[in-house]
């Protein structure tokens, strides 16, 4: 696919749309010679064109010529031509960003009616009607949690270790095997960062809203290590009075009764036990060292200990899974009846082991699998409460969190909506500082590598304190 740009240099935006239809390795930009598609911005006549070598043509006349409108029009003309050329449906249209509901929240601020919001998403972004309705439904369910206040923050603590690495994973995680000493050194550095950060927040009269312990797999730590982590947190904040306290227990092969009792004892209100699939062949294929029966056993163990808010994650599009496998997974989850189910569409990242080419021409099957999972979640009284999209998804869908009434994960909503400052600690943790009156977000990232994080912990602390200090002014 040879693409020529005339009258503009929005190569990134053009590439985003082209990659929805064509393999990225096949997309090339040319300045002269023959091309398969020409994207044109005629500034004098305020028009945007897309012309293809196969004779297809699309154009938009601009009533206003601000940069955002120009970019969107360029993307829209390309999208229309590519859709007609390939016959491929792209349900989210030109919305390639990860937060579609942000647009809906902007519409709320302008007092748009529901029908006007849906029409706006369809007309301005070429979003399919069912996706526009989903975005509206999710945004409505998010609204009551989107409180603001510069000195009311949420906390994230990252544990970048896992029992083993799953084939689809691209997160910064380290296998436990052979890294026991590194885990202790990491915990030392993390606790140092926690102490300095929480002391500074208390000294400057910040209040804590929610706490999320994520990873990696936090329960890859021993019960004693979890006790040490939580007791450190408790010395600074009242864990049992937080609006929400989530621990991503994650993989069942990292969970035992002792760890669950430690987590429960420190006031955790929500945990995740994440099967990804309830099919043993798939679990083995993706590098999981446990069975579906192990997942059920650990879920029931958590229930007996008193956890009444359990989330379970699944992934649509795991290797060699089809509709039958998803139906089996969802039937088991429906019987377990967790408080929430998060449905992820497989995204192939450069750092993962999987290959994007394995998923070519499977969109229709993945769409059916996704719809089955969503329908099954609604059948047990759940509704969608947060949503985000990722690059490199195997089908142009979305990740959606479904929950029963009152069981929303507040932290997840805050993270995607970007309406509350989140102070993050640990390797590869990114602090986001929100300045609502200025419509501004500042980021401060810790280094990714665990050993480098340990070696540079004082620098990470100093960087974080300087960032948080911006919220005090």
C-alpha cells in the first residue's frame, strides 16, 4: 500500500487509519512516482480528498479549518475509501484512541441529549450505532464516580513479578524462578518509595480515595512479603476506610489461603482472580501452570474467607480458541457468579511472543466470541461500567468491564477517565497528575527495569515528590 500525501504532512494520522485495514509492514509513504492512494488537503478551497488508484474517491468540504477538523476529515475520507475497497467493517470508525467515552463526557458538558450524542459519534467519527450506544451507556455509568478535587488522589502500587510469563503478555514482569533475592531487593526499594511518598502526601494534606495493587501478579509475593507491604501502607493510611482497596490476585497458581487471609485482614474490598480462559488446553498453550479446576477452587476459597467483590478477566482471541471455548468459559463464570467480569480483546504487542499474522482474517469469529461473552455477562445482571481500546487488537473492538449493581471498580473508571490524580509507585509505574481547571495532565514515570529501579530509587522518589509538588501550588 503506497500512500502519497499532498498539501499536508499528517503521516501519523494517515498511518493509523491505513493500519486498520492493511498490515503495517505493507504501508509505505511515497513522495513521487506511482501510489495506491493519495490523501489531499486543498487549503485554498477548504477541501479534503482521498483518491485511490482503483478509481474510488471521497471528499469533504470544510466549514471550519482548525487542525483537529482537518485531521479528522483526512482520516474520514481514507476510512470511507478503505472500507469500500476491502469490504471490512471498522465499528469504531476513525476513533483509534483508547478512551472513546471522553468524547461522550464532553458532549454531556455541552448538554447534548442522548440521541444527539449518538448522532454526533456516527456523523463525526463514523462510529457504528451499536458502539455509539455502548459508549453512551458506559459514560452514563461512569458519571457518578467522576468526582474531582486536586488534593484527593488515588494510589497504585506495582508488583512486576509473575510465576511465569504468559505468551500474550507485554507488561514489564519478571519470572519468580531464580529471582527470589531480586524480589526482596525490589520490596526494600518499593517500601522506601511508599514511605517517602505517603509521608509527603500526609504532610501536604492530601486525602486518599482508592488503592490498587497491580502487576505483574501481586500474589506472586509470599504471605510474609504481602504482610510487610500492607503493614507499611497501613502505617500511613487507614486501609479499611478507603472508598476502594483492590488487590489483583491474578493467577490462581499464585494464590493460597494464607495470602488471601493476609489480604482480607488488611481491609481489601475487591480482588481479581483472572482465568483468561476456562479451557485447560488453552491455559497450557498460553503458558499457565494451572487448570480450570484450580481457578474454581481458588474462587471458592476466596468466597469462604469472605471476599464478596471478586472480578474475573477473560481474553477473547487466545490462540486456537473459537466460539465453543468462549461459551464454555462463560458458562463456568456464570455459575461462579463473580461481581464483575472484564472482557479483553487480544492485543498483539511487539514484546509478546504471539504473532499478529496468526490472526489475519479471523475478525468475524472474534466478533462472535466477543458478543457471546458480553451477552452472557448481561444475562447474569451485569452492565458495562468502563471501557478502553488498545492498539494492535486482533479485531477492532474494545475491552469492557461488566459488573453487577454497585460493584464498579472505581479505580478503573478514574484511570480511563483521567479525571483524578493517580500516584503510582513501583517499577514502570506512571504517576498521572490531573489539573481539571486547566484541562491538563502531567505524567511522571518510574523506570521500567526492576534492577534499574532498585539502583535509582532515590532518583525515582525525588522525581515523584517534585511532580506531586505541582498539585500543592
